[in-house]
C-alpha cells in the first residue's frame, strides 16, 4: 500500500513539474539534392529530415502543423527514447 502511494505521488509530481513544449511545423514541397540526384521531397520547416522534437519526462508536446502542399499528409512519430 505504501509503495503504491509513493508511486502515485511520484508520478503526480512529475506531471505537475512538466512543461508545455510547443512546435510549429510548416510542410512544403521542395527539391533536395542527395547523391548528386535532384528529387522532389516533402520538407518540414524547409528541411528533410524534419526537426528534432525534444521533451523531458512529464512534459506535454503540442505540435501545430500547417500544410502548404496541395496533398493531404500524415505525420508519424517513429522514435521515442528515455
């Protein structure tokens, strides 16, 4: 019982002390040159791969996405490390 209470209080403290981390992503199409080849690619804030998203345990992440392309997009988060 005491251990469960400690875990609950510890997790509550982590959430209370977390912060809101905001990111703004603008999606565009652009030409990239890789291996001497020019290719049409999706860019996030003018770069590919897109920017690194960083946060600390307990933080909340808010991502605002503006799609300036003429196609629908899907953003997928593929890596989380602790």
